[in-house]
């Protein structure tokens, strides 16, 4: 379960970072 959560967290953090970059731009 922990491994799956980590993968999900990676996906979410990636999307969040992308959205943040777009917002900053």
C-alpha cells in the first residue's frame, strides 16, 4: 500500500508542480 501511495504522490506532486509553473508563467 505504501508503494502505491508513493506512486500516487509522485503523480500528484508532478501535476501540482506543472500547474504551479504555469501559474508563475
